C-alpha cells in the first residue's frame, strides 16, 4: 500500500494525524474493502510497515495468521516489566 505522504500519494492535510494507529486503521479499511481477512492475513512489513503489521496483529489477532517484520521500530519498553518493577 502506498501510504499518505509516501511513494506517489499525497501528503495528509495540515493538522491531521498520521500516527501509527491511524495508519493501521487505514490499512484495515483496505483489508475490509477487499475482504482479505476472510481467509486469514499473512502480514509482512519493513520499518514503519513492520510496526503497522505488529499493531494490526495485536488489535485484530483473530484475523492474522502470520506476521513477519524486520527493522521495525521499537514499540515496546526497552526493559521487561520485571526490570521496571525493581
């Protein structure tokens, strides 16, 4: 998918949000439009696309069969919960 402001698509209007959750829901609109979720999704993403794939997998786990990411941005705390509690 050519996301807003990437590739040949137009940039978002000034003042609008383009954070990861908004992009994930835009991707889900395309998935719903074409009925791609009916057989289970295999998602693959690089960099920001990897982060979006992780968000979709976490938000809609029942429709995602596999998720492969590489060079995805860190979306989770650097240290585990145990280290944060001590």
